[in-house]
């Protein structure tokens, strides 16, 4: 039973998240020979105030 953790900065629609988990599930099933119903995906969405790249908070970017 694969368990996949995906960390994302907030801001994607439910439609985008649905597409993401569908595509990731299919890729894991194909490449790891695991039935799709056995694949678990955990999405962690971070607030832009809680994520930084190069010393700049994502919330400070324009």
C-alpha cells in the first residue's frame, strides 16, 4: 500500500487537486504495479505565510 505525501503552497482549486491525485495515482499504479484502490495520497497545503524560498515568504511575492 503506497502512501504518498504531497506538500503544496495553497492556492489551487479543487479541480486542480483532483487532477493531481488522479494523475499521481495512475503513475504509481502503472510504475509500481499496484492497484489504484490501494494507493493513498495525503495533500498538505501550506499557507503562503508558512513557506519561504531564498529568504522571501511566498506571501510577499507578487
